[in-house]
């Protein structure tokens, strides 16, 4: 039982490049979330998926797209990376029908130069 | 103004002391409250959660919620160097699809 896994762990991109961050959970949770964490800002919600087949914007969605591939997997895409997207990205999952606790992956450290 | 305010610290305490952390919030729709612990370069780990006002105890940890004052606290008794981490409060409201609003996190350093 791995919980929430994320790939890659680290990535360096040049401005304008694109990439996809992958997230998978094995807890059979309905809801999944993408956050970014910046110093002094806490965790800010980028996008979330309340259930398979649905996605919605969070607090800071600009410059990102997401895909809920199936119940287990939720990916985050940066189409044209900018230095302002340098951050640590966390994926989380929960099952709000049962309880509201979210469980987090280990994170992806992204640097855009 | 942020919906959730949390002092970023750092908070430095000697081993064995009580650590006291708190958050204030402005949204009266928040009904459930959590504390996460985050070690350096790791993901947040759920520590405590509560859905009501009052106290909840789990070993050395006590979570306290005062909805009338919009104030939550976490107390760590008999602190250990292994408690050195950043502690984030989080909260949400029913009907918000499980979304959480996080505080900025308080860095705690427990010195031997």
C-alpha cells in the first residue's frame, strides 16, 4: 500500500518548456488535488478533481492544466513553464464521502530557469 | 486578508517543553480542522483532525478548537528533537468537495 505517489521527484525546465507531473493513489479515494508550496505561502490549491471525470479550478490555476485519467491517476501539466512556476508541487487525495482528511504524496521539486 | 492566519515562527523550545501552536480563521463556514506535520523536503503528514469545538487528545498531542473565537490550537507535550518540523493547520467546510484551506505553517525547532 504505497498511498500517494508522485513522479518525478525533481525537475529542471527552461522557460517555455512543457512537462507533466504524475500522481497516483491506491486508497480508492474519489477526490484528488494538486497544490503548490512556496516559502511563506503555505499550500495553495491549483486544481482539484472531486470525482473521476470531473476537474475544477482552485486558487491558483493559471498556467496549468489537469487530467483525471481514471480513479487512481491525476496529472498536472505545465504547457509553457515560467520562472514563477518554480515551486514544490504536492498531490493529495481524500474520500469526502467518508472523511475529509487529505493524504499527500512526497512532492515534486520544480525549478524553471 | 488571508482566510487562515498562522505565525510562521520559527519557534524554538528546549527538549521537554510544551509547544503551543495556533491558527485563526475568518470563514465561519469552516467546520473541520486538521493539523499536519511536515519534515524538511517531505510531504505533509496528517497529525490530528477534529470536527467539533473542544479538545482532542492523542498521545503527546492535543488539538483544541474554539469555533466561537475562530481559533484553533495544537499542543505538544514533552517535546522531542524529532518534533522539529513545520506544522500546518488546515480547515474546510461541508459542501466544499473536501477542499482545505491551509495556514502558512509554523516552523518548530526543539533543541536537546
